[in-house]
C-alpha cells in the first residue's frame, strides 16, 4: 500500500464517521423537509401500553332511537375521537424557577492522653521514653474543620405555539394517544416542533383544541436544524475533548 493512501484512509474514515460527507453534499442547498408519513410506520414508533380498568358494559340504544351509540351529544360531535382524527394542541409554557442554597459547618476537637500514675510503674515508663518525654503528656491531638458552600439556580422558559396532532392510538379505557410534528423552513434554517402525549376525550374543547397541561405523559420538543444551528454547535473535536479531558 502506498504511504499516501495509508495516511488518507484514516482521514476518510474519520470524515465518514463524523457525517462530513453528508454535510458537504448539502453545501449551497436548503435543508430538506421530512415527507408526510404515517407515524405508526416509523421505525421508532412504539404502541403505548398502560394499566387499564375493566371495560364497561356496552349499552346500545334502541333501533328506533335518535341517539347515536357512543355519541357525547345529541348532534354530531366535531371533536377528534378516532384514530386518524386531527386536533390542535395549545402549548403555552411560562416557567420560572429560582433556588438559593447555602451551607456552613465547622468542628473543633482536642484530645490528650497521659499516665501520671500507673501502679508505680510511671517512673520506669519515663526511662523507656525518649529524652524529654513525660508520662503526663503521652498523646495530644488537635483538629479543626470548616466547610462552607453556596449555590444559586435561575431558570426562565417561555414557549407559546399551536401544533396540530393526529390520534395514533385509542387505549382500552377510551383515552387517546396523540402525536404531531411541524416543520417550517425559513431560508436555510428549519424550525421543528414535536408534541406527543395521552389525552382524555372529555378534555377536548368543542373547538377541537386541548391545552398542554391536560395532556398526560406530555412530550414537547422545540428546536431547529440548518446553517445557524450548525454554527451554534461546538465542533466534533471540541465535543470529544470535552468528554475525554479530566480538567
């Protein structure tokens, strides 16, 4: 193998592992949008399994009754209730947190040990000890410890947006599993919003909307990808050194 080729192979492997080839192929091109697809067909999709209460007995209406079986009102209900229906999720998050902790601890100890009298043998003990030693002060120990620590945490988050989600699963107790994605491309940057969770049909408003605080197991992701996001991220070498270096 030629020396140049031997030196080039590790470099090519490094570039392939870092995804540099893929990024170089996107130079001068806008980020691609993900195609619209069935969420249940994605490789990472996993059906939700939760403990369910025993099913209630089905009470069907008479053959000549105007009441529709399973309806929540006399007239047609426009709210999402079946797999594939769409509803709007209102996300309004305004969280603020401030924590201050301070601790202070101190301890002082002093111990001494002597044998001024030991059945008359203290005189012989002085002969055994080195010159200048005294049986009255054989051992003396002092210690002083002081510890003080303080910490402060401040956090402020604000997200206000609406996302249309699709019902992807209906649980045995009637609750609905929803999932929604939104992508908006502006120039060379794509903004991504993702929401998922479990909702009760009773919490869906007549306008076919639901607030985020009424969604169980709520998952919200707000971010982006593109040239601006790439510039904001540390380079691969910096990330590796940040993990490996102990200082």
